[in-house]
């Protein structure tokens, strides 16, 4: 990797980590938010879905307007980081549930200018090394997602307001770093005009559809697992020796960063399609094993969560690589953004369904439902696997 490219990748990784720390900031301090805003038992679904819905709306707007392809991605990333940080911080200054939910929605909306635009910046800088680069980049997203849990449950044990202050400051700093040190990449091809139909044109390509639908299956599982990790740990704690919920959640989510990075390196020899296929297979198996593992001994349960955390995230950068590789260069940003938008729409359905089922069904077998996504994703990937074997 060229020295300049390596330097740019480091900046993007740091900025992506900083920006995506906003994602689950509210989930990490959920008990405090429930007390302050008098939230009901469905709070985890309401708050998480507000961010996800905001992200979906944001990605749709960004895709329809082709923002990442028409304007400088670095400037888009910077502006989005600042506004998302302000929205996240605003939760501290209100005691109205409606305003708090609206602010979480706004945070999600402008995360659309951080996560997929960060991938677009990486795709503009890297070509043959994109799988490895996105492995690092999505690993940073995973760490950013886990970071609020560390602030709350680890050595720091910060009060809820300080958690929101720190994550907002990090996000703003990430935007500043991108603006100051990362220019438009050498592989960037600027779109000449807004073309809303580009969102749908990309699906005419068979390999693109295979990659996209594999990603959709992955997304059915990923964010629901992350959102309900504290609940999964609490189920284990009810049956055996209790362990720290926030710290265990952080370690399990953060383990996904290792999976992303290792998967990125393996993609150089195995190819992105195989890495994604194997990772999705393992995480799907973890879903099916959940009835046994949740009530197992503490050491085995902890190892199980780490393996699940690694595998559930490891395929994400490889799916993004496949999507970028099968889209035309001038539609790359729009394709990534639109596919991510659909993927996050799926997470809302999955999270809502899981939240409703926790109130109605015995939790013993509950998380086997998440295996539906990996199963469908694996089936959709067969054309890409056959191509990689030929």
C-alpha cells in the first residue's frame, strides 16, 4: 500500500470510529434515559429504531440526490459529523420524550453522511486493496458502536450525560480530521447530474443483486444482535453467576472489529465472496445455538458471544466491497448508500419483531429467529461463490 494511501486510511479509520460512536450512545445509557424520560419497557426498540429510521431517511435522501457522487465526500462527511454530534448532544438539554426521539432520529439521519460516505471515500482511494481497506474501516465502525458501552460499563463508568458529551466531541473531531487531511481520492469519478433512477439501475446487474441480497440477510441479524446484547447477557445472568452487562456487550461488539480486519486480510487470498459466505455461515450457526449457549457456563457463554461478535460483523466490509465492485464507478456512492438504506430498513423490522416477541414468547428460543437472515443471505450468494470457484 502506498505511503499516502496508508496515511489516508488511518485518518478515515479514526474518523469513522469517532462518528459511529454516536450510533448506540443512547443504548449504552438506556436505564438512565428510562428514568429521566419515564420510558416504558419498549424503550430499546423505540430509541434504536428512531436512529435506524433516521439513518434510512438520510441514506434515501443522499441516494436520491446522489450527494456522495456529486459533491466532495470529505466535505459531506465533515458537515454530517458536526450536525450529528449536535443532535446527539441535544438530548442532554431536553426532558421531553418527543424531542429526545426526534434528536435521535436526526442523529441517524446525518450518520448517513458518515458511514456510507466514509466507505465511498475509501473506495475513491483504494481499488485492488478495497476489501482490506474496508475491513479496517468497518472494524472502526464496530468499535465506534461498542465505544459507548465501554464509557458506561468499563473503567470509566461515566454518568449518562458525560457519555453523550464524549461521543459528540469524538464525532465532531472525526469530521474535522477528514476535512483537514483527506482530499478526494484518485479513483473518484464525479457524477455530472442528479439521477434518482441510478438507485434502481444498479439492481439490473446479477452479481450486484447477489451481493446486495447477501448483505440484506446479514443486516437482519447484525443490529438486532447488537441492540439486544444487554438483554441476552441479562438472560444469562438470571440463570447463573452474573457478569457485567455493559462491559460484556462492549467486548462482544468490539470483537467484530477483529473479524472485520482479519476478514479483510483473508479476502486477499480467499476473495470477498468466500469470506462473507463463511462469516455469515458461522453467525447463522450462533443464532441456532443460542438456546443452549445463553444458559451455559459463564466461560463458555463469554467465548460464544465473542465468536458471535466476530462472525456477525466480519462479512460486512466484504459485502460492501462486493457491492462497490459490481456497481459502475460513477454510481458507486449512490449504490453503496441505497443498499445500506435498504439494509437498515430491514433492521427496523427485525428489531421491532424481536422487541415484540420478547414480551410474548419464552426467550429460550427467541434468537434462533435471527438465523432467517443468514440463511436467505447464503442462498442469494451462491452465484458469487460459483464465480469465485471458477
